[in-house]
C-alpha cells in the first residue's frame, strides 16, 4: 500500500516490515479494548446511554453510516 516509487528506496522492505509490526501491535491493542467494551455493553444490568459531548466523532461517523445505509447503492 505504498507508492511504487517508495519501493525503490534502500531498506524499504525492512522499514515496511517494521511498520507492519507496529500497526499489528496497535491493532491487537484495539481488539482487546473493543472486546472489553463489548462485554460491558452486553452485561445483564447495562442500559443504553447517551454519548458524551466529547464523543462528537462517534456521532458524526454514525450519522455518515446511517446516510450510506439509507441510499440504494451506498455511494
């Protein structure tokens, strides 16, 4: 997922491999955090709550997604 011109740089393969390991570590951390939140959301005593004003990006993403789902072809 890099421009072809970058692949000609000396050491590109090593740099790409190191970046891949960092991204994988971040992804694994996110999976753990998401799994914990999901467990909390599905706990027996949990009720739906409101988003905090600090979570505007989540609200924006949800609205974007709803708009995409409402269109026939998603474009």
